[in-house]
C-alpha cells in the first residue's frame, strides 16, 4: 500500500483568516488623514512592486514606508499591540478552521503584518506564535529628532492630499499611466528615497524587512524544508499582491494555490479562486488536499455541489457552516483559467470589498 505523503498547510493572515488590514487601521487611528496617507503609499507600493521593480523592493514594503510617520505621530510598540488586540476582526469560523486543520496537518501563517498584530491574533486564535512568520518590528528602538518629526508631519499631509494613483489592468511600464499619476510617483520617489532616506529615522527602511513578496516565498520554502516535504505537498492560501511570489513558487512545483476573496493580483496567480463569507470552505479543501492531494481538490472544484460534498470525509458541521453564510447555496469556488481569469478577478475583487469593507478591500 502506497504511503500517504505528508502535506503542509500555509496561509496568509489578513484576508484568508481575518478581515483586518492592521497597518491601514493603525495609520487611520494614529495619523490625521491616515486612511488616505496609507492608501496612496499602498498604491505606490503596487507600482513599484509590479511595474518599476527596483532592485531589492518587494510587494508589502508599504509596511516599512509608513513607519517614519508612525514615529512622527508618537506611536509606540505598546500602542500597536493594544490597538491590534482591541480591533481584531476574524473571518467567521477562522479559529475553528485552523484548529481543525492543525489536527491532521502542519499549519502555518505567513503574513506581511507586523508582529504586534500577529501576536494578538495568535493569542485569540490559540495558535502557536512560533508557527507564524511576520514582519518583525521594534519601533521604540528608533530615534527621531524634533525637526524630523515636524517635517514628516508636513509630508504626511502632502501625501494625503495627493490624487490616488490609478493603475490600468494591462500596465507594463510607467508610460502606461496617466501623466498626473506619473508626476505623483516622481514626487513620492523624492520623498521616500531622498528626503526621508537621508533622515536619522531613514535607517528604518534598511533595517525593517516586511515579510512580503519574495520573503513570503522564502518562508514557504523554509517551512517545506523543515518538514522534509516537496512543494507539491504544500497548500498555500493568499489574497493579495504580497502572495504573488508564493503562488508562483508553489504552483510551479505542483502544489495547490488558492485565492481566498483575492484581489486581481491574487486571482491571476492562483489555481483556484474562493469567494466566501467564512472559512469553512478552507477546512473542506484542506481536508481533501491532505487525504488525496491537489488533483482531487481540482476534481472537487469542478464538481462543487452538495452531492459531491456528501461523499467526502468531512464533518457535517463544517459543510453546514459553509452553507450557513450562503443561504443561496454553497460559497463560490472556481478553477482560474486564461479564459475566465479577468471575469473571476473582477467578481472576487468586488466580493472582497463586501466582506472586508470598501477601503480595505481596495488595497493591493
């Protein structure tokens, strides 16, 4: 009898597990006009990560670009942790999903989020923090001069007043962007890589390394190596631009990649797109993947109906939870193809905004 391969479950946090965008929410809470400030920087991050691609830059580096402004408005590590604990918003059934999957498969979180937020989430979820990869940050250790603080407060207001950069879906270079947005990008380049980089607080850009893009992919490889498994035995769940490199890595090696309420960046790189109000569907897919592997999950996706689900070795309570949030039927799950990719991406992006809110759902 052929021995069943060991398999590993890895998930992003914000989106597949929680509804928060913690860094965005921190900015909105502690910085005047912080919502707009963060949104502009986040869109700038998308431009750098997907179009400009400067050496050493990766998706998710928004989380270090915003840090000088946290210092300028006197945010502390303690406040970040307290805020994260008080404002944690989990996806329905997420705690049960992770507990269920951990019962039969090594389970990890790989997140761009700050460690303060992941600590708060792990406490609530009763999930081992040592099984979470996240952005390490000791904000209190960084000094800022009164002059820098004043200058950064002025810059924050300038950025918050900038027009939101619009990125056409087929943009390949900066020339594909409207001249107004290219001007905004040029000014942001000056702000971050000349003005702030030359400040004392500017060293935070080189010392804080957000776990996004390639860092997430490296974490996935490390987890697989630690368990002695090939990447074909990894299931990866993500939802945003920071998951693109992990999706590409796992998919290229024959593993299972799932976009959970993902934006266009995630849907375009994942093999399966899930649109769901709760995480019960993740429990189902993880169980099938563990027992039978990727191909069986794809077959299930092609025949996603109650008759097929009733034949699976999945507790009835989980299927009931999947149905409970979707009175019209099962949550949507689709195999992403070249033909349906753009339509699925649009549908998933709109659904994402309904689940997480318009402001958070629109972020990259």
